[in-house]
C-alpha cells in the first residue's frame, strides 16, 4: 500500500514539474513535443499523439511520440471517432496498428480544453494485451491535459502575435516612406530601409540614438526643430502632429522632408512612444517655391508691357502737345509691339493651363521639315542681327514628318529663341535634321554659355529657369521648355539636351516620319518612351548623333 502511495506522490511531483516546464515554453512545436513525450512517459505508454483543431474546423496531428510521421495519415478515422466511444476507439486503433505494423491495443484519450473550448485531443497508446489504462491513470492524464491545454493555447497565442509582428515588421520594412518608431525617451527603436536611404544612416547606427540627432529637421535659418519645437512636445497635444523642414543626409544631400507622428500617451498625457512616417517632399517644395517665384516673375513680365503701353498712350493723348505723324507712328508701333508681347505671354500661360486640364489636342498632317526651319530662321533674323549666323543642315532627301505643324513650329521657335537669348556674344546657331528609324531628329545648336550638368534634368519642368547671370537679365517665366516637352511627347517623341558650360548647347527632339522607313534601309527603333518630368537625356533607342561639331571654342 505504501509503495502505491509513494508511486502516486512521485507521479504528482513529476506532473507539477513537467507542467511548469510546459507552461514556460512559447514555441508551439516545442510545447507539443514536450507534452506528448511527458504524457506517454507518465502513463507508461508505448506511443501517443496530439491532434489540434485548426481554424477551418479540421483536426490534424501536430506531434507524436513513438510514431513515424509517415504513419500519421493512417490515424484519420481514429481522429474522427468520438473519444467517449471507447469500444469504437479501441477497434479503430487496432485497425490502424494492423495497417502500419505496430501493436496498438489500448488507448487513453482526453480533450485539451481551454476556457470551455476544445483546442485538441491527446492520445496515449499501449501495446500490451492485458494492461488497460486504469481510472487513476486516466485521472492523472486529465490533470496533465488541463495544464497542456493552457500551454498549447499560450503557445498558439504567442505564435499568432509573432505572426502579426512579423507581418507588421514586413509592412514597415517595405514601406515606400521612411518609418521609425520612438520609445518614451525619444530614442529610435525601429528604422526601416526607406529611412536608411532617405537619411544615409544605417539602422545599426540609428537605433538607440535620439530622433533629434538622426533626423535633425532644420528651419531655413538653421534651427533644429527637433530641439526647439518638437511636435511631440507641443502644448496642447495634437493627435497627429506634423513637422517639416530641411535635413542634411550623411552623404551630404539636402532634402526637404515631412514627418507625421502618431503618439501614444498615458491617460495623464505622459509620452510613451510614437511612430513617425517620414516622406521626402523636396520636389514638391521646389515646385511650390518655383510657382511663388513664377508669380513674382510673371507679374513683373506682365506689368512691364502694360506700363509701356499706358505710358505711350498717355503721352500721345496729351492735349497740350502737337505730335507730328512720324512721332505718332513710332509711338503707336511701340504700343502694338508691347501689346503683341503681352498677348504672347498671356497665350503661353493659357496654353500651360490648358495642358494641365484638357491635355494636348493635335492636328496631325504630313509636311516637310526644311520649309518650317526656313520660316523660323526668317522670323528670328531681325532679332539676331549681325551677331548671329544661322546654318541649316537638312538633307534634301529627308522624308516628310507626321506631326502638328503649328505646335512643332512653337517647339522650334522656343529652342531658337533660347539659343539667341543665352548666347550673349552671338555666334553660330545651327538647325539640323536627320533620320533615325521611324523618326526625324531635329536639333538646334548654339555657342552660348552652356548649362551645368546638374541643371540639365530640371530644364523641362514647369517654371524652371537655370540659375545664372542671364536669368536675371532675360525675360521669361520658365514655361517654354516645359511646353516644348509636352508637345513633343504628345506626338510620340522625346526631347533632350547636350551641353557643356562655356561650350554651348544642343537641344534635340524627335518627330515621327510620315512613312516609316523600310527595314533594309535602317533599323526602326522602338517607340520612344515618355516621361512626365523629362530626363534631359537622349532616348536609349537612338544611335549617337555624329553631326559636325557644334560645341566649338568660342570667345565669351
């Protein structure tokens, strides 16, 4: 009798020790393997298995002791048998044993119940003929199953939380915007790939550092907003504060960023942490500044002809003066010229506005290039005077093009006008054309001041003008090249620039040919791709342009 109680006491002590070990594990696979091994050992069984009920309602084997994995499918009918139907359960167990070649004769099965819900079933099998499970052993397994159900539920909950965390981490890591998470001391705990690319800081360097050190948003005057006006410390607290300003990256880039914060606080308002969504808005900032500059410039540009018109009209209308016919004619000619200039500026603005709303409407037709070039050159001859020499380099056999004649003329006039405007010392302006595949390439070259490489990709944006001495001395609102790009791209072409400071510039654009070239004459390139911003580079499908040198040394 004493031996029996000692055995029972050892079992209970073993159950307590194993239960503590089980509940300490959070990995589901480790928990299940430990549970079934301990259960088989406690009941002196030969083998056993654990089946869990998945979210789809199907019960599947997740762990086993003494049973090879390839034998698990043989237990399907056993899992479908109610565990309170002991005779059927034993019969099906023996059928399974016969199928897989193992002596399986007795079974003790109990549900794993957590908070009233069955999460699975635990089975322990014996091979001996006359050694059935006793009521005491069944009761021991019941106590063990209760602890195992808690452990399994905890492990599943942890696994679910881990999956959600991994999913959240993946979303943060692959976000197109920069994302960082701050703790209660404003130190960075999470720093995604986009933040690394945005700031130049690696996450190993950034994590653990204060946000004010890594992000360091500055005002135009150089004050660190993160130190002087942290949006997370403003009173009263804002639900989603925003900070904007300039940052200098580790690799020397200067960017204008916008950082939006979602803060977590205690009911008393104490700061617990925040997540920051950081976006590079440099382009939008530059665009806004260019538009502000444009408003100022265009106001000046419109005011000048209006003032001249008003001045001449008031002068000619004076009743105390008797003007001769020549003076009147001269004054009226000035008024007409300034009125035309004003109308041209207004038309340019309307055209730019129309492109933003209605798109480009084209009137396509077939026409030769040379007559158009000659017409444009003739128009600019008086303006160019003796300081410029025009050269037309167009083969006689250049095929007609299929495009909008008037809009293409606008593009060509804009390029020739810029060639004259940005060549203060005059020189040669060459207009050339050649065939490449199914396109004609038309180029305007000058011997002017040239364009720095870093400025070339920005030339075709709205309102953009190269920052140089001539920008302040020449008229313009920065819309000519923008309109030219839109026209060229609407016709299926591309426009780009090749320039070196002090050596002049060559602007080129493509126009579709009226009749595509035959394959044995020239290889037809792919249709040009378009870009909403313009690249300032020749399209990849065009071969190198080998026309005579245009960027010659020239006295500036």
